[in-house]
C-alpha cells in the first residue's frame, strides 16, 4: 500500500476518535505532547507519522494502538462524517443486571453509540430472545450480531448461557462477549466455551471496540453481509 493510501485513513481515525472524546486539536496536541499544526497535518492526511507519535496519539485518545490502526484500516475516510447507515449497524443483545446495565448504557451513550441494543436482565430472558420466537407462522427478523453477557446473570449465569449459544447451530456463529471481573479462571472458562472476548468492568466504548475487533466486526460495530439461514422469527405485533 502506498504511503498516501495510509495517511488519509489514519488521519480520519484520529479525527473521529478525537470527535468521540469531544476535544479540540489544541487539547489533543496538549495531551499527546505534539504540536497543533502536526495534529492538523495528521488529520488532513498530509503527514507521515512515526510509531512513537502513533503511540502518543493513541494514549491521548484513550484507545490502544491496535484499535486506532484497525479503525484506520477498516473504516476509511468516509467515517469522518459518521456515515453509518442504521441498517448497517450491528444489533446487540445485552444481558445484564439492571443496576449494572444502566452504567454501561450511559458509558456507551457518552460516545454516541447508535446501535440498536436489546436489553434483558436475566439469562432466561436472553434465551427467550434468542430462541423463543422460533415458531411456525410468525414474522422473520435478524438475530443479534453481537451478544454481551454479564457473567453473574440471575436465573441462568453467563457461562451457561454462552455454552448454550455456542452449542446451537442457529447461534453458534454469533460473537459473544462476557462481562465480569478480571479473575483468571473466569477468562479461561469463557475462552474454553468459545467467547469472542472478555471485558472487565467498567465497560467502556474503548474496550467494547477492542472486543468487536477481536470478533471480526468493523469498528463502529458495522454489520457484515448476512448469510442465509441466520434469520430468527419475531411474533407479530412486537
């Protein structure tokens, strides 16, 4: 890839992440220890950026280097305008306890997440959402393309729910991200059962974006083309 092909998408990535934080070029320059003119040149795609500067920018933007570069690679220049069509955004099933879910949704709202998020508060409700509408003679709708599960869900815990999702061919390909403490045994168990990622609380846009990248989803949680057979049914009137 030519240098000119890299500089503009990277500049777009910096600009979009700066916009997510709601900071000016001057503030980004101060945070990163770089000159404001340098930041301006980077965002215009007019500057070759050293690895050291990339690390400084990522730290200042509160994202990892891999996330900053992945967005530059995947999203391209059109993302600067935030041009995510609603039909292209991944629908998320989010299962969490009510007191925890509110905090997470506030964090995502802060960063202007516009994905449709279907919230349930226990494992049985999550199972019903995924499988309960599979009945003859009802309207079709897509299954969620990303599932977020609290590890300590009531009625049916996150690990057991993950096991059932991965055991069923209708849902086995859906990336599942578990949310909980960072205890090693929890992480190891979730990996054995097929979790795409494990997020330690508090959930933020940054660690959700990194989990999405691990799940082979584009930054912004963009939906990939749907294959046949991935539709679920939804009862009429809902």
